């Protein structure tokens, strides 16, 4: 049986496969940054009532399976994760405390696909 979550008038299980890359697909996700990103993504997802079910940080891209409640738009949650993580990276690894104008760690856009029931299960 699936593990459904509940809101006031909704039972839901919305999972998405999300992939995004650093600017110019640079191979920069390694070492201390790799460990830090895992922690920060889990924390930021919690701020949007979401949960990262599984994630893989490759040197030049990130895969994650994230569970997002239906009251939040996928684009808003992914935008929040990318934006706030870029600020956190600038603060911790680039020694910038303020003025993040022009800080671009992640490339524009992302890939998303739903992860759900197959047709046989629906019938």
C-alpha cells in the first residue's frame, strides 16, 4: 500500500524527478560543496513542506526525487531550492556576506518528470 500524505481535504502522493545543472555545466559539485549541498537541499525542501526522497549529486548535475504537496507549484519549489542554495554557496564558499546581485551558480531552467502510478495500477 502506498504511503499517502494528508492535507485538510486532500490525500496525496506527488513525487517528481528533478534535474538541474550548474552554470555552463561546470564540474564543480565535489568535496565539501557536495556534502554541504545535500544538507542544504534537505533543509530548504522542509521550508516548503516538501521532502527529498532520494538525491544524487553528480559532478556536473543533480538528480532528486522530491515529494511536493499539491498546494505548492513545482516551479516555485525548484526555484526556491536553486535560489536559496546559490546564496548559501556564495556565503560559505565564495566568502560573500551580502550583495548577491549577479550571483549565478545554477543554470536557468530544469528538467522535471512525474513519478507515479502506472496505467495498470490506475485501472
